C-alpha cells in the first residue's frame, strides 16, 4: 500500500476543490498501474501537491469578498451619488458568481477558485484596471459626466440582457458547455441546437460581449467604450473560429447545416454564417 493510500485511510480528505480532487484521483489511478519507481516518485509528489492545493483553496475567501463587494455596490446605489459605480460593482459580482454557480451545477469535479473566472483571458484583469482608472480620473475632473441618468438606465438594461443571454446559454447547454474550448469530444458531449441556441450559435459570447460594453455605458467611460469593442472582437473572432473548427470535427454535417441556418452571435464584423 502506498503512502497516499495509508494517509487517506487514516484521515479521509475533505475535498474543498473539485479540481484538486480530480487531479488526486487521476494520479492515484496512475499509481495503481505498473509504473517505474522514478515515475511513482513523481506521482507521489503530484498527490501531495493536489492535497496542498485543496488545503489552500481560496474559494471561501473569494466568495466572502464577492459578497462584501456586492453589498458595497448596493450601498453606493442607494445611499450615495456614485450610482454608476455601485451598479458596475454589483453586476461584476453577479457575473462571477453565476460563472461559479454554473460549474458547481454541471461540472462539480472541476469546481475550484478558478471557476469564478476572474481571469478568463490574459487581458481581462488589465481591462478591469483600465475601466476603474478611467472612471475615477474622469469622476474627479468631470463629475457631471458620471451622473447621466439616461446612460445609467440604458447601460443597466444592457447588463441585464447580456447576463440573461450569458447565463441562459450556459444553463441551456448544461454539461456540454465549458469555460475552455474542448479539443476532443467527450463521451457525454451532445450537439445542442434548441432553446436559445436556435436563435444564435454562440449566445454566451453575445451575452458577454454586450454585457461588457453595457458596463462601460453605465460608467460613462468614453475611452473604454471605444477600446473594449475592438479588444472583445479580437478575442471572440479568434475563439469562435477555433471553436467551430472543433465542433465541425465533432458533429460533422449536422453542425455545418446548423451553421448555415443559424447566425453566429450578432457581434459586429464576425461572420454570421
């Protein structure tokens, strides 16, 4: 019996991170096979690493932090003149919470701190910093620019619509949706073309694109309103092209026919068919 097995018997692991649990179980499966002593030593280190990742999972702290930011955002909306920032913070928290909730419901073994999707790509966090910075600088020098009820209302409606499409697409697809583009078809992966997917092929991208733009409308960030569409277009155009190539390899003519009939995502300058 290897050391990991003895430790497991003496003190059963309480898994807080689905990602760490999956890594641990997969590594144990490899250890049960006929492996060399050198490889066994490497796998034992991976087991210890998975246990450490589980012990130091930051999900609880992230959830508590999101809750605090959400309440702070609501307090800005109802009790200060910083209504736009309050709506923005509340919408941001709701978005990340819904991403985590989706993984919890449909991919529990992948559940981890990363499920909040704080870093969906390498530019996301930079974009958030730029957005906050523009708002604060302009609010200091041009405070009247940030107190426009018309743009706040229009932007809030856009945020709600974007979130509905984003979350609706994920929950409609169920376990067939993933945060990462799948390069190989999994056994349980089925072709979804009903519900919101009968309107467009990539409703989650449609939702995310217009959700992000609507946030900048709420904040009345003119520079970000110009820069964000281009940055988002660059991200989605490459991602959609790669994803659809894999989907065609998974589902063949059925997906080609679907692609001819149903538009892509109504994001400007992205081919719809």
